C-alpha cells in the first residue's frame, strides 16, 4: 500500500472516507486522499485513483478485480492517456473497499462484473488523469511564472517556454498543494496509449510465480482448514465424531460451521487427512433429494403451459394457430460449474475489533458486509484486500458470499488466522451453477420464408430471486437475466412472444460468464438456423435480411463471414456454422468450422470471430478475451454438464467435468471492428455465439441437429438416426 | 525428515513422507508459484521438474523425491527464452495455470528444441487453462523453437 507514496493503508482509508462525502467534482472523481500532509510530502495524490511519487512513479489504484481480463492494464491506460505520463513508470495497485471505489453505475457496491470495467470507468479515470495533468501544469507554470496555456505535458514531463521542463516527480509536491480543477478538460489530438496493443503490467508476476492469489496468502501462525460438506444442498450436520480426525498429526481443531464440519490443521494435507477420518451423520431434507432427470421432465411439462410475459409484439399464438405449417423445437442446456482454475478459498484474521480478509473477490462490498455480520463487527472494521483471482467467471461475485462466510465462521471459532481452501470436488459440488434451462419455441414463416411468428417459452431458475438484488432486478416476475438475448432479440419478427417460468428448487444458481446469454444465444441462433434451412435460404443471408435495422450486428456478421470465407467449398465431412449475438454492449459474430470423422467424433477446427465493442483501449486484450470466451464457451458446448442424482452432484473433478485442452483447441482468429461507438464489454460477449456456431456447423456437416448441450457423440448419433 | 534439492539448494523438511510435494513446496518452503488445481494430476497447475522430468507435484509424495533434484517455476531464470516468449506473446490471462504451463513447455523444449504441433499437443494437453490461452501458448512455444524470443520476440 505504501509503495512509492509513503502513505499507510490506515491513513489512506481514513482520508478517503472523509473525502468520500461532499468534495466530489462535477464529473464524480472521488478525491480520495487530497490532503498533502496525509499523503506525505513525497507524493501527489489528486484523487482516489492516482499517486505520483517524487521517484516519478505513477501508481494507478484499480477498483476492479483482475481475473484474467486485463483490468490492471486497461484501467491504468485510461488514466495515463489523459495524464500524459511515461507509461514505463506506471504501476497498478488494487484498491481497498471504500465508497469512492464503488461501481460507477451499479450503485453503492464495489463489484467487478457484467463486463463493465472499462465502460463504467472510462469517463471517471479519464477525468482523474486530466485533472492531475492540469494540476501538474499549473504547478510548473507557477514555478516559471508563466500562464498554464504556455505549458504542456508529455511523457511525464511538463514543457514550458524556452525549453523549460520539469518532471512530474519534481512537480508532485507543489502540485499537491493546488486545488483540484472542477472541470478538467480532456485532451484533444492523437491518442498515445489508447488503441495500442500495450503489454500487460501484470504479466511478469504471473509467469515467475510471484503473483499472489488468494490461495497463496500466508502469514506466520496461520492454520489451514478444509470443510466436510453435506452431500445434498440444504443438508445439515446432525452429529459428528471428531476423534479420528483429531488423532491425525497436525490437526488442531474440528468444529461445525453452517457449511459443514471444518477440520483445521497446520497445513492443507493434515486438514485433508483429518477430514477423511471424520464420522458425520447428515440430515438430508426430502426436498433436496432431487435429480436433474426428474427436473427436466418437470421443465418440459412447464414449457407446454403459459408463463409470465417477457415480450409481446403482435399476436404470435393467433398467427401460429392459423398457420399452415409450424416449426417447433425444444432446446435444453444443463447446469454448469464455473470451475475457475483456482478453487475457492479465503484467508481471515479476525480480532476482537477488526477483521482482515484476503481473497480473490469480485464482490468486495457484499463480501465485506457479510463478513461483518458473521463476525459481529461493523463493516468499516472489516478490511478486505483483493488478491489476484485465479479465474472468476461470476463465481467470485457470490450473492451468498459463501466462501467468505464459512472462513469467517472458522476464524471466529479458532481465534487464529486461518485460510479455508476448497478442494476441486468441494468447488464443483458445493454449489452455485449456471441454471439448467429448457426452451420451447414454435414459429411459422411468411411467404418469403422469413419468421412471421415466434412463440418462445423459457423455463429455468432465476439467479436473482431470493437475493438482496431481487427488488431491483426482477420486475413483474421477470428476471431480466433469464430472458436477456431472447426477449430483446434484434431479429425483425412481427409476432414475437416470449414467456418465462421460474421454478424454484434447492440448487444454488449464480451468474456464469455471459449469464442469460449463455443459454439464449444457443437457442435463438440454432432455431433461427433451423428456420433458414427450412426456408431453403443460406443461414448467413437469412440473418442479414432480418438485421437490416441493426448495422452494428450486421457489420460483425458480415465481417466474420467474409474472414471465414463463408461460401468457399469445404471437404466432405466438414461444415461451417454462423452465429451472432449482442451482449454487454458489444456485438460478436463467430463462424465455426468443424469436421466429423467416421466414428462420429466432432472436432472444431477453426473459429473466426468479429467483435464491435465500440471505442477500444487495448486491441490485444480484446483479442485475448475473444479467444478466452470462445474456449470457455466451447468447453460448455462440448463437455460441460453438472447433473444431480438423489440430490448429489455427479461430477467432481476434471475427469468428469472436462474442459477443452490444447489438443482440442481450434485455431481462433479475432477481428476487432474499428468503431467510435460508446465502449462495450469484452470479458463475456465472446462466449454466447460459440455453442450455436458449432451446433450449426455440425448440422451443415452432417444434417444432425443437436438441440441439447453438451454436444456429445451419443447425441450426434441419435440426431443422425432420426434425421 | 525428507531431504531433497529444490532449485539448486538442499532442503530438509519435517513432514510425513506421504505429504504431496506440492504442499511441501507451498507451505513448508514458501514456494507458492506451483498451484493447486485438482489434487488428482488432472490439470497440470502443479507441474514441477523432478530430475528434469515434468511431474504433477499434487500426486507425488514427497518421500518419492528423496535425494532428487526438484525445479519449480521460481527456479526458472527471468531471462529464460520460454519466459521471454510468454511475455512477447502476451500469454497470461488470470495467470493461475501459467507456472505449470511454463514448466511443461520448458521440459518439452529441452527434449525437442523445435517441436511440431503434434509434439505440443502431446506435451501440453495435460495442462488445463480455463481462460483459453492455448493458442498463445502454442505460438510462444513455436517462437522459442524458431529462436524468435532471443531476438526480443514478436509483438502479439
């Protein structure tokens, strides 16, 4: 915290909290530490996001969690562009949890999600950089006794008349004494950093093993705990015998917490050995002994009955009942685990009047408040330090703060610093999944073969119902995250009706990279493909006709098709599929090329992707996120399924919850559209189109229409047998 | 007491010999660069070298490496061509799996200085990456094979 600034965390939070109240600029740049004395004479801290040291260091304080998406580089780039500093001097520092670091659009919480980091911080960080630049210029102008307009900033130096120059570091102390400009002006002219493929600032630490993830946190005297968890959701400990566990060398304590029975040891291995020796009798509520096969039947039944309206244009049911020919299909996708490479974990050091948490969180304010509740402290007595996240994908923005609460409960009981680690099996079986979905669509075509009516019923759990966000995010019974991507489809369909059933059950569900779009894009883009083939129209041309009023969607569609060589002939057994989807303010189209061998083995060979995410910060990061979203979505399309039998999750590790590996990775080409539109997200929008692109390619190659994910060899063979 | 060498230094640890090497490195020797991902040798995040061979340290009892030479990510020099190629190709995303990926890649390149795609598939398919950096890993390995990284590498 004190690196390069001479300011302690305590001072920082104290002064930040003071400034969080009234002193906001019109553009809402929190001042943070404005007090030169508190900042130390050696530094310039014009707002909550920036410190400039006399050693010329420029530290950008980042209020977003780094989980692979590159925010420790893209957000500093936004500020540095306006500051006109030397990029080589820029370093990043994760922000503490404080009001000035709350999400710029989501209300009073610090959170990283919804692919919003760049788009929500663009203005605030640009202005923060511009304000600091003006102060540095004013400081230099004052020293030289010239007007500020006679000076300019460039590459970490203020340049004045007659070749005068002073570095930012030399100006830091005097700039710190100046008033913050109320309306800083953004620079005009060419961009120095934005739009350039700058290298990530966090890469060196990530390749030499020095990057600290939550699981790496260690302090002297720290113990390590693992928790034996109930076999079913909602299960509780009835009784347990700890004697076997306590006899294991290195096991220190065994105790019941809400999540199960915690075994605390002087390391992971003793705790694990202790856990194996536990004798536990669980209480399993009847309602938790559910199976996904029975749920699927229930969902199918529900899909045949009217749901709550999410979209109604024209009169789809009436048009359909009068139609000569109707097309009907059921689509389904399973529960999915986030399975970040770093299993969930949390370090807690709980004292009588304070609590230190170090973990990889995407949901800092919610987690901190939950910890305070459990610890019996005020939220401001809890310090949450965000480490690197070994993947997040939504799992570390948990509405129930499960992995934090269980660690605070253990810490409260043992009164020593402790780190709770989940094994891969714990991580995969203890809950929070992308919901299972069942969709039924009926459609008919007009005389040109285009969709005339589309009646779509969606069945699946709401991820928001029952959380503190329900009142804000569920309107008239419709959780928007259940229908996004379907209820707001850009396709021109005159009679469109979308209905929603939100059944409840014991399975904990959560946002999973791309949220509702992860299922709606599959359904929409595959069924539209079916209609195109039924109409005898090329699926790419079919989409073009229906997107005439959506130029950005159209542009990515055409770009992907062109770059993929859409109409070029392919060898026998190969096929191309296309899909396009808008999500999180960005537009993405993908063309997948697949092959199928004589044994029915599907291989994805190549994916061509085009994205329009508006104005860009770092084009290489955008490409990396497209590669990432495609791989993540492909794992789900080909392998991903969490199933339950008698309430028990049937998968546990990477042998039965498989991910794409090197040998199955297609060649990916990503193209970024040159755009002046407002910035969109990039972390999630690459995920939705890949599953439908692959399913559509499979159909093109074989005539097999697989309407259920994952696309297994068995489903392909069934589809071929029928088809 | 188990005695073995880690990154060129003799280390003595007082643990039961069945303790996986991974947890000895991470918790007893302060070498947290090797990661826990699955505990079953399925993901490769814990990959280290034992007498030059890549090994999954999460399923290797420390008793099995008595007297042997262990190399972890912390033992790979900063100017190693593989690390330089990783930076030049901007491979890392969340970064959690990368120490294991790099250890597998270093072992591959030692055995086959100019690996083919098939060599890369076979040597690297035991290392999972949830962020999807496989394409860049492949490029980085080929770049080392072609000697590109020694000339400063290519911009991604």
